[in-house]
């Protein structure tokens, strides 16, 4: 099947548009469109495959890529390094791979126990053990040094590149490996894995119609916690998440926590693949029950989102790729009445060919179909729309410059007359001053806008920080009732009050999410108003001076129309020890001081919640700046196009003044100038016709997409 054919059409259209613009725009504007082409060629649909250890991610991916036993899958935990399978990226090699090693700074951060690299791991792993991570980090360092010896230090910050990658080669870099045997390496498996930061594998697959990066991640419940942190770091870069669950244990608390983080991002999609159905006793009847259970629990935990849920078996699909008697026996064993019943009830058909039956039951085709729809209907469309908006803006700039050049040449023709030429010299001097004043006005608008945006960004950041800290204060104050209820309930039971109370942080998380959403709406609106005011003012200045309507330069499709923090609190609950009153007699029951306990909770909350708040603020600020910068770039297209026109005109006017003095007294020279100007006008007229045709095709594309 073809994955994402509709998005392929959009990419092809934009590539053709940029190719045509590079040819039509003129030599001095080619670099602008070449830069946009590089951005377009660098775009890819980014898909992350995530799940717990033993969910069968690597087997699923091997079947998905039609490449049996390519990604290691026969030992758990096996994939211990984030692996990016880069499919059909124009700037990549056709085949091969690159394996990046940790830089010394990265390595020091791992083994030093700094808390920064743990924040994302803490989000996903309830009960995260900091001491265990420190212990494992040290073991990781020792293992790497033992395996690599003197070359360990030399490898830090470097990479190994290959023209061709085999399964065995991949195992040396991405697998945990069999470990050590008396300090000696038993085989090459896992030789470099402790030091490998990320693996890139290059391939070409015609099935994928658009460039795609599929990321295979270590299991999020891998007991080797160091790797979880780098798994988490890769999530922000992906647009689609395929969460692989095991049919035996289809939805754990860790899975729900993970899916909730991913699903909070409105511009990203989460797909669920329930794997290993072949291991269920009666999958023809059990699968509907498992799917209903997964759907019900997801709806309960994340009620506002509908998920695509597909059941299948990577093992079934992988079997169709294998040769040999053993594989034949396994295929025959699966091809029973149970398989036929399942296919009939699930898909309404039972294919005649056995491999087709296994492939249909595997769900690989179904998940590919869902992925194709997801990519076609929107994944990456915001990035492509931003590039398209930038293309349109730059095109408008080139049109403006060429129209001004045409006007200048027309003026020259009218001035190439002995009587008029003398007067034209005086007019040109006045025009120079007018252009300088106009340029100053445009720069003043742009400078003022940047100052105003800095204020909006700073105020929004400060206001959100205050509101988030206020959320914590309010939440803590509200726990007084919970403490009093806990103490009262304990007394009623007659067992005395408990020594501690566990505080659920879910209400605080929801309150913080509301604050972030409100703050983003206010910040985006404030920034957009400032940008729109500047754009309108610059557009009016140019229209008053030249009569040109630069309406094609807009602020449409800027990044981060919405912003949702992917952060959850580092832990789902806080345990607070109840503080006893100091003055109590031994014959009396111990009583507890609610106010002092609240103060203790306030201290704990400040210590535990400050790091995630700082991360929220950093992500919020980054999104603000990225959106404002993109808007500013559109406005600066107007400045650049005026500056280009201004510089051309200034250069031309100085030349004209010299020529006009000669034109007034030399008829032959006048004829030469007329011919030259007419030739230049013909070139510009052809260029304007070509550029206008490209502009029209962009407009038709927008209308077709809207329809």
C-alpha cells in the first residue's frame, strides 16, 4: 500500500514551486528559495514507536518495515538505544547508518547524578528510584570502560558511519548485549551500546510516499533507567506515536500515564497497537474483549480524545517474511479454524492465500492504513503550511522588487530626452531623500515591534510563573480540609490517627494545565496583535508610496497556534508525615498540628514541584519566541524587499544622473540607452509573467485544499 499519497502531492507541489521560483526569481534571489527548498527537503513525518519491555515493539517494527530480524528482538531488554529509521529523506544516503556517541559533557551528566536529565523519566515512571539510577549510571560507565578499554575516551563526542548496516552490526551499537564474562567480551553484541547516544539507519522504501523517520525506543519500563531518560527526550521531536501494548497486559498505569502525556498535544496523534494477539488462548473471541477494555479505560482516563486502536501480531506478519522448515511449521500451526473465525468476524473475509491470511490478522496493514490517514489529514501540515506561507511572502517580495524595477525603467524611458534629462537630475536627488525617509519609517516600525514583543513575552512568562506558584499555594491550603477529614475518620474508626497522608496531585496538575492554556491564549493574542499592527503599518507605508498591495504577506500559519505542555508532575502523589503537637502527656493520646503539617506540605511541594514548573516555563517561553520570530520573519520580508529595491534604485540613480548629462548632448548615446532599457524591460516583464503564474498556482492550491 501507499502511505500518505495526499501529503506526497503537497510536497511535490511545493518542490516544483520552489524549483520554478529559483529559475524565475533572478540570480540575486535564488539563495532565498534554495534555503526554503533545504527546509522543505529536511521535513519528514516523525513517528515514534513506544511501549513497555516485552510488548514486542521491535518484532512489530520488523514486520512493519518488511525486514525480518533487522531490529534485534530475540532478547529482552534488547533495544537499549533510541534508533531512528530514516526513510526516503532526500538529503540522506540511500543506505547505511550513523551511530553517535555521547559527548564528554553528556557522559558527565549521566554519571554525576545531576537531576536535570531525570525530569522526563520521573514523569513516566511512578516510583522512579533516584538511587537506582545513580547506581546504574556508574555500572554503565564501568561496563563501557571495560568493553572499550583505552578507546573509551577517544570515542566520546564522535560517531561511526557505515555505507551498509546489517543486523549484526546494529546489535553492536543498540543492544544491551549478553554482558561480561570474567571481564572479557563474549561477542560483539552490545560492544558500543553503553556509549551510543542515538543510532540513525538510512533506507529507501517505495511504500512511504513522504520522508518519514520512525523511532524505535527502549521500553519505558526497562529496568535500566538511564535509557528511559533518552527515550523520553526523543518524544518531543515526534508527530505521531504508535503505542505498542501486549495483549496479555494491554493497559497498565505506566501506559496510561505515557498516553496521557502524548495525547495532551493537540497537533500530534496517538495510535494504539495491541500486539501479540496470537498468544491469547482464544483470540477470535478474546480480541474484542481486550479492545473494549482498552477503549473503556482510555475513555475513562482521557475522556476528550478518540484513539485509533488496532489489534494484531507482529509475529504473524514477521513469519511471512521467513524461509525454512521451522517457519513453515509455525505458519501451519497458526493457520487453523481459530484464525479463520477471527478473520471472518474481524474483517469480514478469509483470504485464499495463507500468507495473506496471516498478514491480514497481523493488523500491520490496518495500522499502516491508519498511519497513512493521520499523515495525510494533518501530521506535519502545520510545518508545511508555515513553509508555504514563507514561500508566498518571499514571492511577494520578489514581485515587489521587480515591479519597482519596471517602474524605474519606465521612468528612465520618459527621461531619455534632452530637455527632460536636465530636469530629471534634480528629481532624482529628491527621490533619494524620499526613499531614505521611507526606509527609516519601515525600520522604525520593525524595531518598535521587537521591543513590544519582548515586553509581551516577558510579562506572559512572569505572569504564568506567578499563577503556577499560586496554584501550588491554593492547592496546599485546600489540603487543610483533607487533613482534618483524615484525622476525624481515624478517630471515628477508633484506631488513632495515621502518621502520614498521601496527597493526590491530579487536581493540582489539572489546575496548572488550565493556567498554561489561559496564559498561552493571552500571550499568543498579545503577540499577534503587535505583529499585525506592524504588518498593517508597513503595508500601508508601501501602498501610500507605491500603490502596491502586499496582501500576500500574512501572518497565517505561524507555528504554535496552540500550546500544551507535555509535562506531568514528577510524581502522582506526595506523602506527608503528620506533625504531632509537642506538649502532650504520656497518658493522653497524641494529637496532630494541622497548621504545622500544612507548612511541611508547603515546603515539600516547593521542593518537589519547582523543577517541573521551571520546565513548563522554559517550554512556554520557547514557544512564544518561536511564534514571534516566525511572524517577525514575515515582516522582515517586507523590509528586505524594500531594501533590495532601494539599493537597486540608489545604484541606478547614480548611474542615471551621469547618463542624463551625456544624453542631453549626444543623440547616438541616447539611442543606445533606449535600446538597453527596452531590453531590460523585456526581461523584467517575462520574469513578472512567470512569477505571477507561480503566485496564481499557489492561490489555486489553497482553494483546492480548502475545498
